[in-house]
């Protein structure tokens, strides 16, 4: 049986960053990713604020498509409000390349990477965690001191361990298509219950002549997106059919606790998403750095109890708790 100090489930931005920081802290680390490659399937609009870019510790040149300086907001009544900054406020990025770059950094820091390796079960034995990895004849057991769940919104292993779900999970859908872009340095935001019940819709300029059009809402995002694509001010600007569709869940509102014996939840698995914008990369990276450091220290000390791991809880809530709490009120 292979043994590690820290086992990370999920090779998205939060998982890769947690693995990187744990490895830099001297822990033996492994990342398990259920898909055969990182960055797929894409479940994000691909718009990162400048703080998220800074937290990634990566140069933007390889994965940034364009900078964004402003926005145009469309009210339910059809009014529009536009604003622009003199400075870059966000970057439109290729999430596949971004995610793979973060995973490569984790590997360079010493983490083992196991692709196409779903974690299907979790048990506790003598203060250590036992993970079932793989399916069928490929299934094997891995022992770890601390498990970091960066599984995404569903977070099956975190739920098995007793970490609760986020307050709510919105339904999201997005297409990328040839589109008449008004201003390549502005995103467009569409408000209203008829457009996206419970949240909002967007059009994000991507490559030349392309845009990412999507929305998040309480339920049935694909149905609402289909209506959006036929309605003004979107429908008349579409130049041909969508190239691909992205669907997923947007978790809002962290549970009461994001730790249990031997396990830490981070990123979408912990509901660490901005409730006003739906942005999860920045809070996920901030919390992942803390998670990696705390997980490494706890495993190396031989104390992986929830009480020991509560240092992660205290630190991330000190950093972001107020922002997320107020954000839920605004949402």
C-alpha cells in the first residue's frame, strides 16, 4: 500500500495549489484526478480577476487571451450602464492551459500526479485515512495522513467524511460561439428574473470574433440559456452555432465547518465562491495555500484530528469569511 502525508482529490486550481504548498512544506503529496487530463471538462466562465492571477503565482502570458477593463450592465427594464477603468481589472483565460500550468507547478514542487484515478471511498484507521482509488480491477488502497478534498461542488468524499454541503448550488451553463462583440475590453452582464432567475447572465469576449455567453440561475440553466440565445440583445449578434457547451454547479455559502478528522475541504467543495460574482478561483487559491500548509504540518506531526485541522478553518475564515458572509447577504 502506498503511503503519503497528504492526498489531494481533484487537480483543479484549488487542488493543485494545495498540493504545491503541501509539497513545498516538506510533505509527501499525491494528487488524484478522475479525468484523464487536467482542465477538462471546463466548468468555469474563464474570467479571472487580477487578484486571482496574482494568487496563481503564474505569469499570464501562456493562458491569457485578453484583458478586461470594464463592463456593460443591462437592467431588467432594458437600461444599460457602462463603465471602464484605466487599468486591467480581469483577464479572459484559457482554463485548460491555466489548470495544466498549475498542476505542472505542483508536480515540479514534488507532488505525485495520478490522472484517471477517481477516489471512490474513504475510511479512517488508527488516525490515518484509507482511500479507495480507481475502479474494477484497477482499484487500489492509498493511505494518507490528511486528505484535501478539492472535488468540486458535489464533493462526495468530503460529504462521506461529515463535511456538509454549501448553502446552495446554482445551475450554470455557457456556450462559446461566433459573436458580434461591442467592446473587446468589456464584459456584458444581464440582470433579471426573466433572464437568469436567482443570479445573472453574461457575454465575455474571448478570441477575435468569439464570445462566451452563459448564465447561472436557481435551476435548469440550459433551458434559460437557450431562451437567452434567442432574445435581444444577444440573439441578433450571434453569427453561427455554438462550438461547445459547458455546464456545472456553482456552490455558494460555506458549510458550518470545512474540516473533519483527517480531511479538509477547499474551493468549490467548501463553497468558497464569491456569492456576488460567482468567482471561485481567487478564494479557492487563497484557501488552498492555507490548506496545503496546515495539512502538511498536521501529517508530519502525526496529529490529523479535526481539532488540529481547525487551524485551517480559523485562518481561511480570517482571510475571507467576512467577505463571503456579506456576499451571501447581497446575493
